[in-house]
């Protein structure tokens, strides 16, 4: 329902002058109100149709209908999905207000009641043309973030929310998920890594004997706090992650549709999966010794003197990794179980910055490097930075030496356009990389590729296998330099250099001078 979100966002901005974030809060709440109504979790006396039909009935005012929504359906949703200790629920921010005056009259200021009515009508119009909210696209929450944050005046941190679903699914496909696993995302955003990992298990969550039975355990951590120490109210990403989980596993809620059951599912699945912190360090505040079978993450990457100092004061971070991403990488490695797997999105600075040499040694001492996949610039919305996926497997014994090669792949495409529109494309190097990595890790002897796989590997210029010894030098971690210019031209990621002799170069310069003179004449004409 992206177009619906755009219409409502525009309405709220025009009439109520709300910020994009407040608009998103409000849209998410009303979307969930409609969704819970459509899947019959809200009863006929508290659902969307009930509120819609109040308008014009028995002379009720718009202010009264808004007041009834706030004190009836909204309170019911709050009871169904109780707050966690971090104060997040399924609904938390709201821009509409209504009250009663001393005489019992319903009142609402700032056009709230009228605007709320217009929003309800837009939801109804959507239903009339596109149907009820029954089957929701799994990428909807990220699309919502894109819809609203594209309106922000300052977007420097917007990219942290958007890991394209194609990247998420590919990274999940690169790891094995089995029953009993504990899976973590230390910077979980709207929860896509965890939810896609859960889908690899048949019926990961069931409800029996009054409790949620979990075949796997998910742990998603986020923080909601700026570096000056102030909070922005509620952690919107954690709220969206919980809503996302309900959409992914809506049958669990629909099939156990009583107040008591849904409250239990909300506590045991939603509140025990996602944890929002309001400290400066958030997830990085402590390494508590808990270790996970699988870690999937796209941690934030930027420089922060305050976070670096705060992290140093904890005494946990000894490897002096640069930037927030360096701290997260150390946290991740220390939090993987022996023989556990981490699949992480990392910026180029982890690989190219000489200040990370000690961190490199920490990686190779404690982990096997299974794969490094180079992603194209603009893979992540509004983040024009070079990024990579690094796959690490924790050693059981640091004395062990990696005796098999590292799978490396140079991606020029990811199956969607690398612009704000994100249209699907047929060109998808990333999916090819995932498929070939899975073939590579299936080989019994990775030093001797199975005969039937050799043509698949040898005919692909974008694939290379590197020995761990070749990573001894810091500069070797920048894997893109290991492809020659000639190879890059053949792969189509670099244009061939045009070589001119002196006469050709002289003729080329003469043409440039002639063009400049023509432009000069044109400017004179414009001035006159």
C-alpha cells in the first residue's frame, strides 16, 4: 500500500505540518488498526468498519468518532500487544487528539478530527479499489521507511534502515539455519534478517498449552538515541520490527484469537525477540558473554568520537577498530559461538583503512574467512558508499590455521536498479555470487573443486579464490584491486582506456578550444 502511505503522508504534512517521522508513526498505527480488523482480530464493535460507520450516525461529530477510536479500538490494541520493558509496543506515537470538555462535549483542536476522518476515508477508498489487507508484501515495512524518510531534509542516517530484501534473502541463503539455533542481529532495524532466517525452518513458532513453542530463538537489538543523549520518544524501528513479525506470522495470531492468547504471543514472541536501548552505545554497551549460532547484520557505519570514547571506557573493545562498524565487528566476533557463522555487511573502510590492521589480525586469529562479496555502490538506499559482505566462521581453537581458500566475488548488480526507484532487473550478480558460494561450500575439499563445478567457476571472471596467506598484508584486504583493469573491462565494470597518439591528442584539444570559443560567443549573445 505504498501509494496509500504517500497520500496520507501528504495529507498530514499539508494539514497538520507533521514531520515525516510522526507521519510514519501515525500511518503505521492506522495501518495496523485496519490490518487487525481485516484478519478478524478486532471484533465487530471495535474494528475499522465500526469506526467508519459512526460517521454521520445519530448526529455524531468527527471529534466524537476520533475520541471513540482513541478510547475503544486503540485501547484494545494496547491490551492485545502490551508494552515491553523498553516501552515499545505495536503502537506508540500518534498525532491526533480528542477530549471532552467540562460539559461532556467532544472537542478536538488543530483540525485533528477532520484530518482523521479524511485518513479513514482514504483507507476505505483503498479497500474499495485494492481489497483488504490480507496478504502483505514482506518488504512493505522497508518501503514504508523509504516513502517517509525520502521527505526528510536531513538524510545522512536514512540508509541504515534499508537493507534491500534481495540482499537479506541472499545473505540468509548463505548460512545454514537449523532447529535449536539462536540467531542474532545486533542492529536489527525492522527485523528482516531475523524473520527471513526464521522462514528457513518449517513452522518455527507454534502455540501450544498456552505458550509459544520456539524451534529457534531470535534476538534483535536496536537503539533509539542521538549522540547528545536525548531520545526521540519511542524506538520506531523496534515498533516496526514487532509489526513486521506479526505480519510474517499472522496465522499464529489469527489461529489463537483470544485476548489472553494474543497477549501471551505478543509477550513471548514480540517482546522477547526485540530489545530497544536508549543508551549512547546501545547494543555496544556490553558484551555479556552470550553467544549465538548465527549472526546476520548490516550494522551502522560512521565515525563518532563520543561512541568511540564511550566504548573504550567499557574495557570490552581491545582491537581498536575504526568507526562504529569496527566496534560492531569486534562485538559480533566475540558473540559468535565456536563454529558459529556471522554474515555481515561492512563498508570499505574495514578493508582499506590501515588503522584496522590490528582488527584484521583479530579476525584471522579468531575466525575463518569463508567469503567476501563486493557489492556495487548505491546498493543501500541513500548510502553511496562501497560495501562488502563478509562471511566469518568462528574457530574452535585459535591455534587452527585456515587451510582452504576464501571465496571472493565482484558484483556489479543486485537485481534491482541502484536508484531511489528500486525497480526489479534481470541483471543480478549478487544472486549468482550466492548460488556459487553455496556450491563452493558444498565441496568436500575446497582446495580441489569438484570436476563438475570447474566450468562454473573457471568461466566466471567475477569469481576468484584467495588463500588466507595472501591476506597477511593489510593492502590485500581490498579485494577489488586483485582484479586487473583488463579483467574489469571484460566484466563490463570498467570502460577501456582510450589511447591517443600525439597528433590525435592535438586534434582533440583543438576541438575542445573550439567548443569553449563557441560557448564564449553564446554567453556574449545572452548578455546583450
